[in-house]
C-alpha cells in the first residue's frame, strides 16, 4: 500500500517567559528581549501534527484524524491550554520554554501515543503567524530503530 502523510492542525493559548535563572535580569533582557518580561506574555499557538503510514485498504485512512486529535488533546493540549508554561506544566519543569524546546517536549509526550504501524513524522509549532519551529524527531534514534 502507498505510504501517505496526514496532518491535523490544533490550537491552544499559553503564556510563558523566556529567561535563565542563572543569568542577571540585564543578560536575560539582552538575549530574550521582550520575551523575558517578568510579567509573562502569551501566544495563540497553532500546531500541525503529521503522521505517516500505509493507507489501510479497509478504511482508506492512515489514521483516523479523530483519533489523532484525541491523542494530541490528551497528551498535550489539556496540559498547556490557557496555562503558564513556566509554572503550570510539570513536563516542562526546568525547561526554558522557547518554541524550540517546547516542540521537542511535545514530540516526546505525543510519540508514545501514536498507534503501532503509524509514525509521528513532524510537528510544526506556530508561535505567531510569522514564526514557527519544526521538529521531526531524533534522526539518529529513528535510523537505529529502523
């Protein structure tokens, strides 16, 4: 059967502050600018989750997108929507919640919940309509597993 990629886009809102506790306020402002505001700032995130697999001849699906949506909601969105990423998300504890760090943490939460026979292919996390990061997992670990 042909291998196909399918994507589901989801939305959530969250606040965060980019800073390092071991740096001075001045150094944090120098590196992170307005994103280091001690009073936090928020984003309306969009997240594209792409899975890849063979098309099931019985259903015509790679994966029912309803099931993908439920997995993302349960593994990620219920924990982060309308939350402060620095203070309220245990699986981000100790992590500077840059979009780069955040997308890797999301991958690590979501990948084990993807059904067997389907692969998590890519996550694109849009912080703003103009800024996004993209993650496709650790290439070395995928090749070693394959």
